[in-house]
């Protein structure tokens, strides 16, 4: 605890009057929070509380509200006093009643939702709408002004806060971390974000660890470990903690004075650290301030019920007094509780907060509910994207050359990074895989963000770098969510196989975007963009544990308004896909692309057109005649399946020269969906124009084959559609052995075609035998030589 | 650093001879590890190294191997000296060459794989098989003796180690945590497992934090934060760290002496803590020993290449010298490197390790590769499961009563917990949701495991409790994986919506089980069993963020040999499903069941039969006549869909009394798959016997509706199958409003039926209007009253 000695003692900066006014504001928050849980009428308690004033269904969480309210009240004071640019991140977002109360009190709620303003009717409406069907959700959500944080699935608040302050040097994100949330993995990892935050170019996060004592039913770990261990832990994370502790019996004034002193000290220290870093440069890792706020769960609520303690126990997690309508004694207890906040001192008879209650509230955009960063779409500037054709590779003929698609993308991203050097509103995040995914060209334009020691042998590390690398997909995702929700742009480059680590975070973000689209005052924010590389077919090195293409399946279960999936088949198409997704808003875009050498199929202009269509016939690859329906459609999505389909098409052309084969490539997977099911879906007519009305379709897909059946769900298609893909058969093996193991190789595709096209008779049988023999030969060869068949390794599109 | 003062100085316990022998063992490990990466011939370097001795594809990871090898060597010593029961958990499992080398040296590899024993041929085969197609994977995997840990997806080693020592009081799990892995969320959370480990009834985990310095391309956070911060962090976790540090120039003897001293001190301390706790009881949270091992990445490997440093940088992560076959200079460098271990001193001319190299190796089951806990299936005892009928609820008539299914299950689990009180081989894990999921009866038999402070107001907390609750799905899963892989049983109870948090962990575990089934010497381990409750349809309280039924979709993408999904429709069926899954081995079982009051449909014996069939016709619910095909099949899976289907059946019976309706309920979702695709799949004949040959099927499913299309993928079915389910339309709302929002309600199902059954003419139109009017009424009612329609709330099966 070496730093503690240097702290001045916590002397309260408050006069008695200031203290009383802060307490009034806090009581108002608590009253409004409790009112949301219980009341549907008589909002000001202007008459005796009767059963019919109470909601029929009591839903919501009380336990964390008074603690959140205390933070809210005191932030109002310091923002006003110091004119701070503050974004609040409320980790315990299920304490929405406190946050809603705050934005109602500071006026922002009524500005955004004009029927719910600061008067009796507005208060009644706030109470009534809370947790009612179609009303305000019981967690913070896009409808809540000033919020970027849903508190349903816990663990992401601190990463969101860090993401928000990146490249926002004057922003202070105050992040309340619940002690339940603090037990989650993502939150536990997030503390180490201190190692990535640049004190010069980034803003500051002030964590408030709220030791509320209990989760739903259990005590929390951090509230019960010895105080010395807790202090050591937080110092280990790079913090210098300040403690504010309230027991049920602590007089509120004592708490207010301690909280005010702690905040002042933290903010003085933050200002000093900023100044030193910006004026004198950074010498060593500073211990940044944070606050540990220990309060009773359900503080100021009912002390006990039926002889059991309620305040300061898990019993106050949700609704501390139940069956209030039915039980007159409890109704009285509720009334006593609500009146304990002395609402008559807080609101006038028309329900307006009295001026002195609002004295601490800052003005205009400084109000917590009005932070422009929380409606980040308004701060968004479209990226200065270069023309992809500048970075496109020349393609003499299809398949005549190879490039590494992600490497080519890296050249475009490098330019983008250069062109945003002053704006600083684009970041690449990656779990230590930017180079491994062949995006190393980006590092020529910006190093990796790194605040720790740098050794002579290190490369590309710098405090101001805009590539963020940490071996935590959760942190990458959390940072990027915070960054995009506050209006900036980014790309998350990951191994495909490990993207499922953040499946649930992607769900929550997609839900947030889906709801935010329905909030009229929210402007669209930049999309969350994934680049999944080192994909399932090319894990030669790492094998089975690294093979999972299921993130796409997961994403496509979410709202079609939000989710998009792209599988560019080569380098140039990847450029145009990337260009597209970086221009979009309010979407979750998943781009799957390889990093290994891949045939170039489309020249730049062809690539642009193909990506714009999202799916199309590759006439040059097929053997159909104009005006005649083909005998079979060979379709593909993904770089390896495209290669196998073209190799199969070449084999068919060689062995069955009069078979009319159509080759269809799909870049934008949602094109396969019906037009009524997804904004990118094809009409039945357009779908038929690609896939014919009745011909067999053999489809080689990058991932689990049944996904194609699920999305290409059209009348009459099912029984003529045959899909090959990854079937969970993996290993450390050669690239071609992977497709053979999963029955998605060129020889199998040829067999699939001859099995499905009628009238081939003897020629089919013979070709099938040839294909089977080649697969046999492959099996022996790969066991013996550890490499692929020479005819596969050396295969070229015949042109 | 208060505890450090009390440490005796690290005095080496080694004689010079012992030190030399340990070094020989370590050199042998390093030689064997490097050999696996490079050699396909000339394994003993008995002749000059030529290009053809080198593998054509160089795959694998060198960087972490020497550090892992050092731990391995020294564990051999202390196990021998102290006769310890040790399980090694290798977090950096991509350092498989070191682990394989260890098990080859201790003889266990050759015992399990007799063609790869301790002689020249066996060594050559080990080298050749490593990372070759169909050979040994480049990460530790089930084929590796002594291992329960795949190191591909990082983050789970420490939780596995804690899971392994639960209820194994004499076991010591030595867990090497990589500093890359340490950045992940799950690992960061795992350190707090100290708060749950009972020093009396559980064993001990000795973490070895391996500060290898670099990940793939970046330095690691923990290797670069100030040493004081690192020490504080680890003390904060409840540890008392011992430091062993090696720089590239440190003489090996110095490192051996330091490592031996640190291990001795740690083990003395562990023995003392055990003794104190068991003889005198536990007073306060002890700081448990751990080792921080700082070594150069790629230690003892090539110092530099082309003027760039390799050892001690990220460049030694995988293959430090590439293009060895093509470049004679590099070939010489490789030979120098390999000969630096002096293989001629380590192996005799027939390739057998010299006796002195093996002097430190313990005997028999004490060898690291022979730990019985790593082949936990051999320790497994079937659970003493009670007869479910004892706990079943009486059912006078279908739908005549209601019970909370999970609550009823809790009564059975309580008995199971009582009946395993002495064996201690069953645990319930839950992210603070055991009570919330209505399993509170279990707590009458055992409290929650809790080592922290206990207050007067706390309930059901005790050091020896067998319910594990922490607000981290990752920890719950990791603990249970470690527990079941070492042969014990458990159940993971979670909110359905948050189960996706562990989607990727479930993937990795399913992959492990899939591979383990193919390893002849591994015995089957108890299955990993999930109980998902608080499901998508009943998140009245928490709303949209808590609604995600996609875990089932995710699981069903994995190997059909491993995965199973059950959706019991009521309390009694849940009992029989639970009874079944707790008897199985080598599976991942997902059981989805509600906690809210649910109609009882099946009497105990009926429930038993229905669960045994997995899917069946509920004759009592339909209106078909024997011997006549029904007009329509109403199918359902899940408790809420079952209720809606029965309500629809009742409406149809009322309004269209001559319509022949068949009701089919599906408990075991895999029954819908074809028999060739899943061991539980139905043959086409059996499928038709349920779903008819050609009648329309209206299916109400618990989750995303397309999953049913995907699994019920049979010829001719597609166009007559119509599925309703959750379509990502959620909110804080009433239970019935949830099904209406997703078009899965009884009225919609009736409309679906009348739209699909031909020949209903006017009656269909009229019924459709009635249904639409009722849905309209619902919309108004729920907005106005905040509750469901009285006719829905009061609905009962007409019987």
C-alpha cells in the first residue's frame, strides 16, 4: 500500500448546505427508483397509499439502486464544479430505476420522451412504463438517455468504458463495476486495460467498484476477501484505490462527505496525471485512481421483513417487499419506506423537482443523461475510405495468380490508418493475431498500443498505436463495442475458430443495435465489423481445436435488420466487401476470408460488381450455353469451397464436355434468404434466375452445410439442393486432406453432380470410379508423404 | 509483500550430482521436443544431419517447450522424493512437444502406444507422428497420456485444475498458466477459485505462472507490468508467490537450484497448510504458494537468425529456424542446436534413455504421464441415483395440476446429494442461479462452497458445501469440466440466455470427448450435463437481453456422437431426463426446462415411457381415430410450446370437432434427425409413424424455428413442415405476450392449421377471424392491464 501514505486525508469539500442538497438529490433518486418498482398511481404520495396505487406485477431490481444513485448524485456535483466531459457506464444495468431516475431528474429523459417530463404526469408515466409490457425495460437499454450499457449479461462495462475513452483525450468515463459482475471472466480481464491506455491521446476511466455485498443469492467474492487482499489486487491492476464505506447505520452526511472527498481527490489526481503526461511525457506506469464504494445492498430500503433482515442482504436484490396489494401491513411498510425520502421536500405539488434538488445538476450537454458520447452516432464521421481499386491485385485471367486476401486487405487498411492519423477514429483490435492473420502492413502505418516497458528487441509497440492486441477476444470485442457506440470505427480481426468466444457478446450487441434502431432520437453508430481469418480449412498447424465455423450460424440467428455475413472468394472481393462494411451503420458484419495464398478469380471491376450483387453466375467458369437452362448448378461460398467448385467444374468440363454446368458464387450469404426475411434477401424470381427452377444444385459451403439449407429455404428447392461443408471432422493435416475428410473436395463434388444429373448412364459410373480412385490415392499419398497430391498442389484453373 | 519477510531464503536442496541429473533429464526433454518439430529420420543424430532427415512441413510451437520441460523435470524429482499424487495441467498445451517428450521419457507413452516406446524406433516414430496428417496433434489432446488439457483455445487450465482437486483431498494439481493465457477473461477469473477451495476436503492447486514474455507476436501484459504490481496482484488473488527467474545467460545449474528450492518451499508450505487445516481447523484465508517462473521464450533454442534475435523474442513462438532443408547454413544451425543438448550423453546407441537420465522419474502410477486422474473414466463410479418415481408428482389427469419442473427436480437432486455425502462425487455448479432456477431444495442437503467470511445473516454457506456458485459461467464450466474429466459427476444449472457465454468452451469439451472416444485406452468419463432454465419464454422480469435459445443450435453443430438435447415438457419428464443424463458418459447433454409453474401432463410411468421413446404421440391430446391418418400433426418440443399446442388442440376440438388432429411431443431433439446422422435419430419408418407420410405438420418449438427444419431434414417433409418458435422478438412483458410477439401462440397455431388443411372452406375463414380477433384483444388487454388475457391466464386443458 505504498501509495496510500502519499494521499492527503479525505477532507470533505462540502459545506453543510451542499451536503444537504446532495442528500436531497439522492433521496429524490431513491424515491423515483422505488416508485418505478411499485407505483402506478399516486406518484407523489399526495394521499394515503392504497392497494390500487400499486402495480399488479412487481418487477425490477432494487438492491443496487441506492448505490448507483449515490454515484449519480455526486457525479452531478463534480461535473458542475469542474465542467467535466463525463460518460457514465453503469455496469449493474439492472439498476435501471436509478439511472432512469437520474435522467428524469436532469431533464434529459423528458427531452427525449416528451410525454414523460419533469411533472406529476411525467413522473406517473415513468413509474407506469417501467417494466410494463412494451414499456421501459428493467435494465438500462437504448431507450435510456446517456447510456451505452445493457446490464443484463454482466461483464462488459469496464471494457466498454475503456473503448469509449480511446482517442477521446478529454473524456472521463466513470464506470460502476458491480461486485457480482466483477466475478465474470471478461470483467476480470478488463482491469488490465490500464496497460493499453495512452495518457496523452486517450481519455481516462474512473472505475467505481461497487461492493454491494451480494449477488442474486450469494455474497460476492470481492466483498468478502480480506481488505488487504482487495487493496493488493487493485494495485496489481495498476490502480490506487480510494475507499468510501457505508454501513446501514452510517449517517448519510458522513457518506456524502466521504464520497465527495474521494471524488475530488480522484479527479485532482486524474487532472495531475493528464497534465504531467501531456506536458512532461510519461515516465512510468502511473497508479490511476479508482473508488471502492462499499454500501449495503438495498440501502435505505426496508430493514427487515417477517423477522428476516432485508437491507444489507441478498433479499433486497429484486423486490424487497412482495404481496403489497394483498397485505395491508406490507402496504404500510412500503408507504413508510417511500415517505422516508420525504417526497414533499423534493417535489412541488405539481410534481416538479424543487430547484434546490436540482442545484447540483450540470447544464446542457454536461448532464449525465445528455453525454454526446452516449449517442455516438451523432459524433460519427464517415471514414475517408480509399478506392479499393488502388489496392486491388491485377488479374490477367481467373486463377492465373495467387494472393493472400487478408494481406492485400492490409494494404488498404494501412492507407485507412494513415488517412485517419489526425482524426484518430479507426482502430484495429485483435487477440494477438493481427500479424498471424497477415495484416502486418497495418503496422507500417501505426504501431500497437502498449504502455508497458519496451525492450530493444521489440517492434511496433508505442503508446499512441492504434492497433490493439491482447490475448482476450472478450476485451477486443468490449473495447470495440465501446469505441463504435461512441461513434468511431473499427475492425475486429480474429481466428474464425475462436470467434465463438464472444458469441454471447455479439448477441448482446446485436440486441442493443436492434433496439437502438427503434429509438427515434438515436443516430446510427458505426457497425461492429469482424474479419474472421485463419479459418476452418487452413488450420494445418493447430488442428481440430482451432476449427469451428459456427460463429456465422450464431450470428444469423439474430435480427436480420442487424446481421450480415460475407464470404469473399479472393483478394479483390475482400477489398470491396471491407470497403462496404466500413461504410455501414448499426450492423454486425461478419467477413470470413483466408490468409493463405488463394487464387485471384476476379479483376477489380468484376470484383466490385460481384460484391455489389452479392451473388452471381460466373459465366467464365461454367459450361452452359446462352438461352439454355444448365444441367446442374455448382454453387459456392467461401474461398476454399470456391476453389473446389472450380476444380470440380474443370473436371466436369474435361470428362463430360457436353454437360451444361453453371457456377454460382455467393459473397453475401443473406442473399440466399427470402426477400421478406432479410433486407438483402433475393426475391423468388431473382433466386430462380441464379439457381434455376428445377435443376439440381450442388453447393460447397465454407461452414456447417445445414446452414445453407436453413437460409436457402424456398419452396421446391429443398429436395434438389445438396450441400457440402464442414462436418466437424478435423485434425492437424494438409489443406486438401481437410476437404476430403469432410467430403467437400472436388472429387466428391463431381460425384455429387453425376449422382444428381439424370441421363449420364455409363459415363457417370466411369467418372465416379475415377473420382473414387483419386480419393483413394489421396488417402495413401497424404499418409505416406505428409503433403497433398501433386495434381492438387499443382492444380490451375484451365482457363 | 508482507509474507515475503517470513520466507526462508531459497536454499537449494540439490547436490551437484542431482543437479546434473536433472539437467540431463531436462536436456533430454528439450532434445525430444525439438526433434518432434524437425526430424523425420536420424533421430539420435548418429550421423551428420542431412536435408532429407528434416520434415518437409515444419509445424508446431517451440517457444514454450523448454519452460514446460523445466517444470516437468522438477516435478519428477519432487514426486519421487515426496511420493506425491500429482496431476499436471499444461495451460500452454500448444507446447505439446514438451509434454509428449515427458511421457515418452517416463515410459507412459510407450505403454499406451506400444509402437512408440523408449528406443530408437519409438523415438523416430514419435518424431514422425508429431503434427503429421493423422498423427499426433500439435496441442496436448486425449492421445497424450497424463493430460486433461487442450491448449488450443486458451484460458481454461486453472479452472480445470481446480475442478480436478475438488473432493480429491490428497491430490496436487500443478497448473502451468501461460502469460498469454493469463490475459484471457476465463483465466483472469479463475484465480479467484481460491475463495472456493476447502483445505480439508479438497486438494491443492499449485499454479506456475510461466512468464514466457511473448505471445504469438506481442509481449505479454503480466511479463511487463512492474514486479511490485505483479506481486500485489497475485497476493490479491490469495497467493504467496515464489519467483524463479532465468535469463538467456543464466547457467542452467542456477535455474535448477532455484526451481528445486522454490518447489520444496511451496510443497512444504502446502503440506503445512493441509496439516493445519485438517488438524486444527481453518482460521482465516491462507495465502497459498504459487511459483512465478520467468524464462526466455524459446530458451536454449537458436539465439538469432539473419541478425535478428530469436531466443527471448516472439520469433521463437513456432518454428525458430525455417527453410532448413533448402538452406545449408540453417541446416548446420539446426544441427548445432540439437547437438547442444548432447544427445549421446542422454540416449544409448539403441535410443534408450540412459538410466541416470531417468533417475528422477517416479515409479508406476506416480509418473506424470500415468496419473489416474487424467484418465478419470477409470475412477468413475456410477451415481447412486434414486428412482425418479419417488419424486414424481401425482397426475390425476393431464393438465389438472401445475408444478415448477426444476423445483421438482431439486427434490431428486437433494436425495442424490444426500446419497453421495460420503463419496463426494457429485457437484452442482451455477452462476449464482441455483435458487433463482428453483433448485433450492438441494441446499437442504448441502450448502454452497464458501471459504470467505460468513456473516450472521448468511444462509447455506460452508467450507464443505458441494454447490458451487460464482457469477462466472466460464468458471462453472471450467470447474465442472475438470471435475468430470477426473471421473466425477455434476450438473451445470444456468439461465438459458447466458449459456452461450460458454459456447466455445462447450465446443472444446465436445471436441475433447469426440477425440477421447477414439483413444482405446481412455475409459469413458461422466457426461457434461447442462440444465438450462429461466428460459427464453419466461424472462418476464429481465426481458430481451436474457432471451437467447441459441445454445441448442450451437451444440447440435458438434459431433453427433457426443451431443444430446432434451426438452422435457413437464416436471415428471424432467425427472426421467435428468435420471438418464446423469447415467451417461462421454456426452454433452443439454436439458432445457422451466422453473415457472407448468402443467403436469404425464403421470410418472407415462413420463418414463415417453422419455425412453424420446418422442411420441399423445393420443389423449389428439382427436384422431384409430386406423385413420390424421388430417394434421401438431408437434411440440419444450414446455411453453407444449402448452400452446395443447391449447391449440383444444381450440380445434371445440371449433372443428371433426378435424383429426394428432399431437406429437418431442423430448429428445435428436430423435428428429435421420438414424444415419445421429445415434438417437429415427429411421424413416419410425419418423413416418409419428409424423405421417404426407399430412401437414405444424411444429411449435422452444427455440429458433429453423433448427427444426435443419434436423428434421427428410425427403418430402420440407414443404409440409411449418415451424413456429422464437424469432428474436423479445421484451420485458407478460408470458403470453412473448409467444404472441413471436407468432408461436395457440391462436396463431390454429390459424396455421386451418391454412394448411385442405377442404375446411368457410369454417376455416371464420375460425381464422375468431383467432385474429382474439389476438387483437390480447394486444389491447396487455397494454391496458399489464397482464395476460383472463382466458389465457385461466386456461385449463379440457381433458
